[in-house]
C-alpha cells in the first residue's frame, strides 16, 4: 500500500502548514502534492521554505495566487487604474517583496496541473486549467486573461449540470480521480467509479472548522483508492501574531479587515461575515 498526501490553499499560514507536514509525516506518506495558493497570506516565504525542506517527495502546482503573482507587466494591465485591480496589484507586489528571487523562480516553474496514477490534480477545476481559452475575453492580451476569470471551483453541493462536463471529460481522457482545492471546503464524492475530491484548505478553512485540512490517499494495487480528509490542530496563536506583525499589509487597508481576517482564522467562517459584525 502506498500513502500519498494532497493539500491546498496554504495562504501564507506557515504555522498551519508546519502542523500539516508533521501529520503527513506521522501518516507515513511517501509523496505529497500541493494544489496551489501557497503564497497569498502573511508568511509566504516561510511557507515556500517549509515545502522546499519538507518530508518525502513534494510536487506542487500553481493556484490563482501564483498565477497572478507571475503575470508580467502588471502596471501596464489595461484596468490597473480601477480600484479593485489597483488594490490587487499592490497586494501582489507586497507578496513579491516578501519572497526571494530563488523562491519566485521556484514558483514560476510550477505547472498548472499534474497527472498522477490515473488522477488529475488542479487548483480549482481541471477544465478551467486545461481549457482556459474558453474563458478568454476578446481584445485582452493572453497574459492578462487570468485576472478576468475566477473559477467557481467544485463544492460538495455543486449542481449536476456543472459537474457533468468534468465527469464526461474524465471518461474521455481516462481520468479516474480529480483532486482540487480553491473553495476551502473539503469533500469526497464518488460518481460511479469516478472520484471527485476537494482536499480543503491548510491555511484558511471555510467550512466552519478552523483546523487545517488535507487528504490522505491510500492506494493498493488493483483496488480503488481509500481517501480520508484529516484535520490537524495547530498553534493558531502563532499565525495571529504574524498577522499582527503586518498591520500595513495592503489587504488590511479596509477598516476592520485585520480583525475580520483573524476571526476567520479562529472560526473557519469567511471574513465577510466578521466584517459585517464590525461594520454593520
């Protein structure tokens, strides 16, 4: 039997990642896949360091954050003057300042999808990564298209009509398993012999449970995989201290945002709910 770990959406939360990597090692995993959104949080460099020195064989792919970060000529983006994109570019530049040139080079080499043992791994949806052109907006340079489409991802209650294209593609491409992150809500669902699994979030769970989530896949030759979502306790006070150390981070410019972000870490409930509590 082989044991493989899959995790996603670290969001710069190095204490949570450290706790998960320790659990991965305890579980005896010989291989680890990271499904993107590593750096969009308050200790991006610490998270990259942990992955590069982690246990066993680690392979990672890009999430939205890494793809955004690596877009060239962001200041020349046609909508850079609009408030939303101006704020996003400031935040991306802040992440960039936290990372070394070697770390940025490592991130740039990550693929958008990984195939492994009959499975396809992607950050949000394999169709949105493999066939990104279907979402392109006419007249916009290809290098900027990523900024215009944010995949809805795959949830446990995603409608059958939205799942059907994925399942049909799996049949056509001989893919038996799909593993994703992006939504921060873990689930395991079998559709006949086809498996869809969202591995949840390490750094920012949003299913009402603030404990980091990751997926353990146990595979015996000739048998379907056994997949388990594991939850891990960690010293949440450490990430709260890191957040407090960066009150000047661009994502905290909005009044009450830093408080709402910390409450999200503590509750596993989206920051928007907590921001409404601060600014009703």
